[in-house]
C-alpha cells in the first residue's frame, strides 16, 4: 500500500514537472534566448514598413539616412508595430488548456492582464502584437524609434488557464518571458562618433590564408563588449567586398557579410576566420557589431579615416585589404611553428605567439621573407620530428631559440630595421668583448 502510494506520488510529481510550460521556438522576433531566463529581443535600428504581419523586415536593405550613410545602424530582422510575435510552447498540456498572459512587471504595474491575440489555441502557441509589447515596455509611440526608450523591457507571464478563468491565476502553470526592445542611439553609426569611441572595436588587421582571411589584432575598449544602451555586443559582422571599401557596407553591391561570435567572456573573437574566399582576389573588409537584438552598429573604419589607397584607387596597400593565396595558406595559423613547437613541447607556449606574429606581420609582408618562410616550411617538419622525442636536443634548441625570440620581439615592438640595428650592436659587442679581454691580458703580461 505504501509502495503504491509512493509510486503514485512519483508519477504525479513527474507529470506535474513535465506539464510546466517551456518556450520551444519564437517567430517574428529579432533574436531570442530560451536557455536560462527566457528573453525575446526586438531590434528597431533603421526603418522600413511592411504588410505581412508574420514577418520581420530587413532595414539593412533599405537606403538609409544618417550622417555616415550608408554606414547606418540597421537590422536584418527589424520589428515593427503591425507585426506579430508568436511564442510556440512545449508542454504536456498542449491541446488541453488555453494559454493566457499577464504583465509580471513593467511600466503599467504588476498583475495587469495582457490578452493575447489567440486565447483559444489549445496551448500550442500564443501571439502578441509588437505594438502592445512596445507600449508595455514604455514606448510613447509604439515600436517607432522616436518613441521607444533605449533598452525598454517588460516581463510577460504566460500560463495555461487550468481553471478556465481567462486570466493568470495562482493555480496556473506559468513561465516568465522578458521582452527587451533595443534602439541604438544615433551616435552608434561609426566608431569615433561623439560618445561611443570607447565602446567598440577601433582597429583590426586582415591576414590572408588559403581561401580565407584572418581578422587579427582587434583593438577593443576597456568596456567592451558592453554598449551604452542597455545591451552588449554578441557578434562581429564582417562586410567584405571584392571591388572597394565603398561596397563593404550593408548596401554594397559586392558585399559578402560574415558573422563571428565573441567568446563567452566577450573580450575576444571566438573564431577569427572568414572563409569561402577566392585565392588571388583582392578583398576589402569593414567590421561592425551586432547587439543582443542583432542591431548592426559601430562600423569601422569610417570613411573619414581612410586614405586614397582605400578609396580613390583602392589597392593592396589599403590597411583593410588582403588577398588570399594558396601559398599563404601554408603559413596559416592552422600550421604550427614546427621546430619551436617541438622544442617547447606545446602549441600553447606564449613565445610561439611572438614567432607567429613575427611571421605574419614582418616576414610574409616582403618577398625575401616569404621565400624564407616557404623554405622553413619545406624542411621544418623533418627537424621537428627529429628533436620531438629527444629531451636533450629540445633543451639545446630552446636555448638556441632565445636570440631569435629576442629579435622577433624587438622587431614587433620597434620595427625590423631598428631591431636589426640593435642586434648588430649587441653582436658586435659580444664579439668585441673577448678580443678586448685578450688584449688587456697581453698588456698586463
């Protein structure tokens, strides 16, 4: 009897747990997160109108109007007043109870009923007009950017109407959903505009590989990735053109955008490779940030900082251009510094980064350096395999690599010519010291 009672309680508890509502998918939103606290984002950068209430609009395809046009904030899934957001629910109660909603917190106060568009849907989904969401989130003019406060939000409690009361009551199973509306300020067009110069990426260098380019050396602010309108950057969008910097924009005729996620800490790129490019083709690159609602903001570089090599007659001397090559692919970051890696015993050794940076930023930038690296990559693997399992040779090699490490470090800091001059002085001093010592000994005799 007791065993049966415990079994019944267990079955009941599991069924109750399974019946709790959960968010499966969301339609008609700029972005959404269902892991942990459920958040649905509406991005309203740019402007556009539409007639289909089930679809977001792409304001990045609309000719923009801003100070740095066409580098204006936009959103490929912009929300608008007449649009519907649909929340698909995942629960055992589907087809059993109708879904109901209530404002859990917001400008209109806690506990305010929030009737959905589809109150008799058998718990499968629930719809809302974005205009109603924006009004609850504090807008004075729907989802229009002029009336929507930056970072306006409201929490809607969605439940299953188990007592058929038509409202959320104590016995209903519920889930809280935060709606957050993000409206970038006008000064988030380009890096360097008044008020935003410390909140983005203000420098990078494209390095070529085989059919790809690496977005290296991003210069980030102390506050990165946080932006000053209640959000943070989640991705970097790279705009790529094979004709000019002018076309490396959302409206560029020859633009090929690519998104790169940020690391969990948000302070660096998760993967810095842009692939699918053609070898031998000169490409131009401009980057921007995507906030949590996928608004595109903070373009870099701005036209004002570009020289003639990037605009009037764009060529390979433009700092934001690169030409992928099959040969350069051999020198990509996918391949280790063979001998150095074998000597240090780990690809994570910090000194290897100095060697790689020296290779990318100095050696492969000129013909003789490229030939040297190609020769090294031809014979380096054999030397690496030979010393890999010989601890004594590895120790000797680590000692021999110290001068090269010192030279590489200096070259990266003060330039190749200056480092070469300093090295000559040091080498001359080392060679002169024994000679000087011998002469002093002979003079004493």
